[in-house]
C-alpha cells in the first residue's frame, strides 16, 4: 500500500488507553474529540482461583455481570459518542482499540498484590490457591457502524484491523507479567454475543492458556516443525478451502465442529507482530473471502468464534506458529450443535459431518460469495 495506516493514541476520562487506527484511505481528519464523561473508578482487578483437578486457573470477574446486553443503535457503547449516547469512543473513527472497562484480566500487572510470581508459581498445585488476575483486556472496534462483523468490512478496513492486531500484540506482550496475547472475534447471538457492533477483543493472560499448553506438549512429543508438517499434510489433501502465496485455509483432518476452518501462514511466525507487510496485505483479502464464504453457507449470517492463536510471549517462539481456528456450532440452517455430556463433561468429541464434506461445502459457499 502506498498510503499509511495512522495510529493516534489518547486516553479516556478514567485514564484507560484508547487508540485510533486510521485507514490508509481514511476520510477522517487528524483531530479527535476529548472524552469529557464523568466516570466511576475502574473496578479492582479480578482474582483467579486454581482448580486442583486440572491445575487450570479461573478468573472470577464479577464486575462483568453488569455489562450491556444487546442495546439499541442509539445506545451502542462502541459507537462514536453523541449528545444522547455517552459511549466509550469520543469521536468518529475507522478502527478504535480501548481498554475494557470491566476486564477479566487487569488493569493491575506483575508486582501488584498477590500477583503471580511467574509460570513456575502458577504451575504448582494446591487447594485454595488464589492470585490476582493481572493482564489487559482490550476491545477492537472494526467500524463505527452499529451492526456487522470483520467479514462485512472493506479490504482497506480489514487491513487496518490486522495492523491494529499486530501493534497491540507487540505492545501487550511487553507488559509486566503477560504470558500470552489472544485476539479473537465472537460473532452472533448463538455464540453469546452481547453487542451487535462489529468488534473483537484481545485478552492478555498472566499464564499460558490450557489449549496452548496442549499444543506445546504435542510439539514436544512430535517434532519442532509440527506446524509445517501439518501445513504440508493439509495442502496435499482435499480439505483446503483457500490458498495464497503466504496463507492456506483448510478444514482440519480431525475437525470437531460442523463448521471449522484453520488458517496457517506458510512460514514460521510466532504472532501478528512478526508478520510482514505482504503477509498482512494478503491476509486482509483472503480472510474476508473466507468469512464471506462462511456466511454464504446458509441464507443467514453464520455464528462463529474466530480465534487467532499466538505463541506465548516467552516460550516456543521458534516452534509455535500463529494460526486461526474458526469454529461454528451451526450444523444446519436451523440447527446448532450443543456440547452435551460427552463433549462438555469428558472432552470426548463426536463430529456430525466428515471434514472432507465440510470442506466441499465451504469451497462451494466461497464461490457463491
């Protein structure tokens, strides 16, 4: 791109960080309104409790119980502020990123009261163990519009969001005590979305998540080039749905969900911050094509979770590869897959459709889109 995506940092009335990212082809000026709201103090940092049966940590963030639920357009907290809507973003924007007012992790960081003393401390097992839920949670607004998703954005806007992911991954990875950074988008009421506004989130955890721990174990049990082997295996098969110079999207060999697509870069990249400009450019158009194809499977938009898995901040940077796992519980136009006894209680999955058939359906939907 010849024009440049511009970053404009500022703060909200209660001191939370807000960053505007202007599209390369933006029509906005440089000035931004100041947040003049009078806000209550931020909630205290939540506390984590350890499950001794698994060693996993559960953040108990009670302040989230009162968050807004499916507000009308004129009360959208992610829309630009108006005289009658004192929202979280003071000015018109292209893309806006700000600290969540009631986060699951943070705002306290390492060194605060009862904060984790590193990964070894968190790995110990014991009854009644607690630690403060240090870290950072941010909201990424893809557009000032009230409704939509990543897939409804323009290629220029998609590129701006990817730039924001890369910028925030680098910044959040540098915060004291953050061990992993996770950008994601929840889309659709069937997923549990409480805001229709096109947005995603970024969680910065004080630990390495259980899913990533299992992947790191798989790397240790197989080979350091496991992700390259996965990519080669899938590209040689019949489950690829999209492929470019830098990225390939495919339905995985052992897909669990009725709709499940993974996307891998063609080289070892630990996170968004390490991607090149060319990789970000291609991803912007390819990811839009994938999401619009997912929406074209049925006659109404598809609910999904788009999870971008990144390497831990301080481990496995040369073996864990950045990748997307997009999953949807939609198994028919009017049916959802519910995680009942076997999946929820035992983690033993039963797939409802073969991955090969799912890939063929997605390829056809991408062509229609």
